[in-house]
C-alpha cells in the first residue's frame, strides 16, 4: 500500500471481493481518507481510475511499490469528500458497473488507482488493483505455495522459558493461532527448532499447552521444513566475512551428554533449507550457504534476475519467494482495520491472478517479524476462495524442473548492519575464551552461540541491530561477572607476608582463575605470580599472594585475573600498599629491651630487700646482746 502519510494525508483503497469483477456485477471500492496534518483539508473528490490492459506480475509488483504512482487515463468513478479538520477521517464507497470498466474479454488483473484531488492538485493516492474474470476467456488455475513461519521473534534468550512458552502456546497465543490456521489449510510450515527443544528440555516443567502444541504438530501431515535456530539469518555473518553460524552440538542446559540435536529433532518433508533475509542475500552468501550444507535456498524475488519459483543460481537450487506477494500477505495477516486487510488481500489476489495468467507457480511467505498475525485464518480463507488458485506445498514445487538460471541483484551491504554483526561475532569469540574459567565451558559456549543466533533473526525487523547491540552488551556484562573487589589501602607489617585479594564470582557456575600482582616499583617483590583460586557460584573468596617488602613506604599494585592459558579475565584493579618492612624487628628489640630492663629492676629490688632484711636481723641481734 502506498499513501501520502509522509505529508500527513493517508488514502487507503479497499476493493471488495478481493477485487474480483465479473460481467453483470458491481465493483465497490471503499476509500478511507485520514487527515493527520495540522491544517484543514479543503473539500474535494476521490477518483477511481482503471487501466484496461492486463497487467503482468512484474508490472503489478512495481505498481504496488510506487510511492507516487503515475496517473491512469481512464477514470471510472468519483465522489465528493467534505473538508476534513485535523485528525478527521472520511469513508466513502466508489461503485462502478463491470460494463463501465472499459476492459476487453481477457481475464486477468488490472491496475487501479484512487486519488484524492482538491483545488486542481492530487493530495494523496493509493495504487490498487482489480481482477476481471471473463466468461469467454476464464483464467487458468495456478499453483501457489504459502509459507507460514512458526517462530518466536523478538526473544533474545537461548531457550524459551516456561512463562514464555505458556504465553505463546496459550489459547490465542501467536504459536497457537499460527498452528490453528495451518491445520485448516494446505500450507508449508517453517518451524523454529528452539520451540521444540525448549519444550523437551523443560520436560515435566513445560506448560501443558506447549506439550499439546508439539503433539498437534506431530499428528499433522502438513508440509514443513526446519529454520535455523531461533530463525537466525544464515547469511548475516557473511556480511562480516565470516562463515554461516552453526548451532552447537551441546544443549545449554542438562548434563554434559545432552545433545541439542536430539532435543530439536523433527521429521520434515524438506531438509537442509536455508532462508536468508533480503538484505543479506548475495552471490557470496548463497555460495557460503551451499558450502555449509544447504541443499535448498529460499531467496526473495526482489534480489533475483528472473522469475521462478524453482531456479538455479551458481549451480545452487533456489526457490524464489515472491516479494510483492509476501508483502501483501504480511500486511493482510497483521492488518489492524478491515480496510487495510481488504486492501492487502486485493493486492495478493491480483498477484496470484497474474501468476495464473502467466502459467507459473508462485511462492508467498508471511513475514517473519514480530507483528502479530491476528487475521491469518481469514487471509488463508480468502486465498482458498480465489477461483484461479490452487494450493501446493513447497516440497511439491521442489520436485519440478528449474525454469532456468538466475543472477542475484547484489545491492550495497548495509554498513550499520555489517558493523553490528561484526561486533557481535567478536564479542562471541571473547566469550568463548572467557568460558575456559568455568567448570563446564561447553555449556556457556553453547548458550552464547544460541543467543547470538537469536539476536540475528530477521524477526527483529527494524530492531535487529538493537538486538545485536544487546548481545554485545550482555557479553561485556558476562566477562565482568568475575572480578577483583576494590579494596582500601592495605598495611603490611612484616617483610614477608601475603597480600589478601578478594575476588567475586557473580556467575551461577564454579570458576577457577589465577591471581597476578604487579607492583609499580621495586619496593615489593611478588613471590608467586599465579595464585590459583576456585570460587563457588555467586560467591566471593580471598586469594593470598605471597610477597616480600624490601623497603618501607607506599607502593601501588595492579591486580589482574587470568585463565589457565594466561589470557586476562575482566579488568585489572589497582590498590595501594603501605609497607612497614622494619617495624617487626625494631619492635621486637624494643620489647626485649623493656623486658630485660624490667627483669634487671626486679633483680635489683630483690637484692636490696635481702640486704635490708639482713641489716635488720643484725641490729636485732646486737640489741639482744
């Protein structure tokens, strides 16, 4: 849908009956005009124009993508619209008989345009379409496959929690709504393995609704294929010159023998499928995906030089997903109003009619972003009602013969997205080194890789770079969770002693680090530069580093933590030591002197007492004589 929202005037055209017109019927187009400007819009008219020529699929794709569509020559209906105050909305219906459209007997889609005109100017417009179905020359029936992602976009954790699964699989939850729609229609499900693995890992703690959803999936006979973990974009790392990311073998939770593949195992009709997003699709990306093991690649038609749906690109088997049809499907599934829904369905209807007229199969996919597909079942019902469409599965289309070779229309990579994934890859590499201090490095490495995959999902839509930045920030927090605790100045009273260093472990796992002390001057000699200390989860402990003080005074020391290979852990910390290396010797001598003096005084006093007693005795003897 195109409108003048940038100027504050929105025009939405919604052809009834998915734009279908037969001989003897009326075409009704509901037009909504909204004034979001700060000024009053003058009274004017809305005009419906229809191009009598049959439009091809490429013409329709370009037409729907027009921001300022060119005027059509043939106006078939018009009506007046009152002046609109700021914030006001006008809704009116344009009606025209089938015989007044001026089209020939050829069935097929026609471009249509609704314009808002006032004072000789076009204030807003919306390109739409109608499909003329002639009794003399009916449209052939064309096959089309619809891909429904069963995903959980916008969640950054490696696994889904009990609370998250309960919300997603409850009645009315997004996963339940998608599965309900798939159960009633012939579609192909793109399944996120994180949903399956999370439910199985939780076991008895998993919500009943999540376990029931897996049971429904197992019982269904519909077509499906597996996405990357958390619907990660497999081609995103290629932007930064890296290979596509592989999910770890180890599950982030459970015992050391837990296999992620066992938890996520599922039987699919089509295997080894890679589905990159449009911004990451390139020749280089497709070659990297094939080298990493992809047998089938889904690529947006907007990046391919020819139609499809089954093509070869550089020898690779590629399914072309119609970009215009996928946009219309996504708009319809997430529409917030009946007019927006009708507008999107009319676009999808015309694109499917064009594919049928050209006798080509077509693939459409509901978007993978975080928008809520509230109208998914209504959309699929409307598509199934189209007389020129029959549903097909993706696996069925893959059995066909490629229609030819195609090239990828490379576009300049998004510098901001490239920088974001490069930073995230560097952060993950730092996390891998950090994990060596933990009791179970494989579990932490697995968790971080799965979180990186979750952050790279196209489901984040315009927030994907924020998700990657969030992963980098969580990496920094992780690597600062084991650190030296700041200390006030430490007083050393002996020349040989140990400096107490307090270390804190904020992780939920046991870690082992080595403490290193570096003095700023030669006043202090460190006797052991690798003092090993093991910390229990969420605890602190002291490491005693043996040192020798050579002179008195103050000296700054830098304390750092390292892993078993000597790589730094966290940030280093500086302390001040107060050295009083000679205090013990001088103090001992002083105390000894005092004791000796007291002892001497005691002896002298005893001698004097004895002499006085002896003299007294002698005097008593003389007196007696």
